[in-house]
C-alpha cells in the first residue's frame, strides 16, 4: 500500500508543477508583452550582438529559435544576471528594468 501512496503524491506533484508551468507559459505568451519585448530588444540594442531572423549582428548567439530551447522563465533569469547562470559567459549584466526583463524574456521565449 505504501508504494501506491508514494506514487500518488509523486503524481500530484507532477500535476501541480505542470499547472504552474502552464500558468507561466500563458503569461509569457501574452501578445502585448511579446510586442513590448520586441520593442525593448530593439531599444536596448540587443540586436547589436544578436540576430533574430534576418535582423541583427552575429557577434553573439543567434536567438531566432531560442524559445524552442529555453522557457521564458529561464530567459528572464538569464537577462537578470547572465554570469550567475554561466560564469564563463561573455554577455555582460545589463541595466534592464524588471518590465524590460519580463518583456524581452517573453519575446525571446516566443521565438520557436
């Protein structure tokens, strides 16, 4: 009986995790936020080092399909402090507002 109880708890935790991920995913797919992220990407000069589609400069990684690899939540953490996630990164920590971070993460997360 005990293995079934453990399995039930594990299944519940998976469902709760999926609901949380889906809530985040829905928030990150807000068309208005994605458009704001596109504008912030341009305003902040991100295209000076990165390409998205045919726009930008290929100094840093191409971000055209970054959303297929990373969720917006991870991208938000990356934008806050890249060296915290990858100490050897060449990307500097940028002075971005919280709104710009959320918007750019949503924009990049939408790039499938």
